[in-house]
C-alpha cells in the first residue's frame, strides 16, 4: 500500500530530475524490493574455501590492529 503523502513527495522530487536520474531512482526502488531477508543470495561454505588462507598472518594482524584502533571507540561529536 502506498502512503499518499510519500507518493506526492516522491513525484514532486522526480519531476525535477532528468530522465536518466529518474531511471536511477526507479532502479533503486526495484533493488529495495529485492533485498528482503528471504531473497538474499547465500553463499555455501564450500565456495568460501577458495578464500581460505589468502591473507597472510601479517596482513591479518595489521587489519585487526587497524580495526581495534579505529573502530572500537565511541565518537560523541554528533
């Protein structure tokens, strides 16, 4: 069911876009419907084995350090 208020907002915005931009919006809207939890493509573990041991221990340690330093903090400057 379409919310009339949202539909009006979308149509008003679309009317100001070029045809290629409108197509991008349409493509995006279609993609939203395809990403529901039931339709996500799942990769079997057997396919992931090709990636096993691809990253060196040194690179993995460097990535772990970067994650710990850059991601494990709270930034309260909103």
